[in-house]
C-alpha cells in the first residue's frame, strides 16, 4: 500500500548514487538522460473490483504491470485472465499483512509451521509493525516461498516480486526478500539508484545508505535489474474539499497529479505504484480507499496522460523488457 514509500524512505536517500554514475536505466541500455517508467498496479487478486480495475487499466489504459496478492480469494479469477494474456507483466505481490477489518486473509504457510505470521483471528497481522514484532525472518522467508509456489501452480512464471505495504523493506526481512530473488532468479522491486522521489520523504543515516547501495549492487551482480527510483504516493492523493466527487473531476485531478509526478521524476528507471479498483458498494464495505483507487483507474484510462508521456518522450518499459536487457549486459 502507500506505506511502501515511507518504509523505503527509512532505507534510501538521494545520495545513494553519485551524479557522475550512470543510472540503472543507462546500464540496461536505455538512452542517457531519458526517463524510463513502469506504471504498476498493486493488489490484483484482492477482490473482484481490484481485478476488474486492474484489467481495465492493462487492456484499455496505459498501465503496464501488476502483481497478485496470493493469499486472497479472487486470485483464481485473475489467473484466468492472465492465461488469456500470457505476455502480461504479472508478479507476486508478497503479502504478509491483512489490513482491513471486515475482509481478511491468512498466510499460506500453516500456523503449525509459522505461528508468528498469524494474528489472534488466524489472519495475517493488520500492520507492518505487528509482523516485525511477531514474525521471524525464517517464517517470512517460508511464506515468501509459499506464495511464489502458489503463483507458479497456476502454470505461469512471475515476472517479478514486490511487497504489499512494504513489509519486506523492513531491515529484519529485506535480506530474505533479496535472498529468494537471487536464488530463484526473479527480479524484485528494489530502488538502489538515485532515489530522488523517495528521498523527498526523509533522510537516513549513512550506514543505512551504504547497506542499500550494497544490496542494489548484489542484485545487479546476480543478473537482476535494479530501479533508480520508486514512488507510491498516489494512494494518498484525495480530491480537494469542495470539489464534487464525480468521475470527471476525479479523473482530471488524478491525471494532473500523475503528470506532476512524472515532471518531478529524474532520468533513470522509475517504478510508479498505483491502485486501480472499481468502486462499488461491496468494495466500500472493505475499505474507504475506493475513491483514490478509482481515481488511479480513471487516470490510467485518460488520453491526456498518454499524450503527455508521448510528447515528453518518456519511455514506458516492462519487467519482461528489463529482464531481457539485463541478460544482455
């Protein structure tokens, strides 16, 4: 969720890479000075509405990547879609939290094998802090592997792995996240470059900066692509007070915010996280986030956003392309 940038800001600052160093986009063979972007939709598989919104933005909009929450109930329906669109960028949205009160899901690892992953209701913990408090790194790694195995059980190889609510960017778990990636040869979301957008949130100690630099280099040396920057702020973009909540207003507002974000992005490989969900009375029973998620969906469908990206010469890429480029390096 939107916590991911706050968590990453505890790990990364803009001093990660000297300005004289090439960006990871350049290392992957993209032109120097270009902004190279993935527009990624989180939370596929969470609900019918999440699936429908994700599919719309992939098929009719400009979004070009997604990841699936494997413990959730609507996973099979989304894989039925993926089997009709085998070239879709689809990864594992590694899920260790179950944040809503009225709709919950449980870890895939049994409670007898990983009791620290479970809360008192038998579901994943509500918050990242609770996972850090109760779960061991071994238990988390076991769950990562279980979710990856379930994804593969549908007969599809994931293009990448990332982290729901940023849990795996916690210092206690980040090493296991990277370990599985390197052992399985599956790219993970990890911005080890200039991190300009993330560093606008806060600063961190030099020792932590060094750790992130080293981990990014380890992933690169293992033959995996690495990102320069990451942003997940759209989850917090709410229509200003006084503006009627209409689809037209929501689309216009969200589109302008995405354009402003792209203007602020620096050259290099940037991963932009969004949530594209249809808003229905049922989804409103799950979460109050329906308007912002629906706004992301509408922005991805807006021709104005597509036109801006084209006129600015921003390059849209995919995990599949990054993997192929990395193999050639």
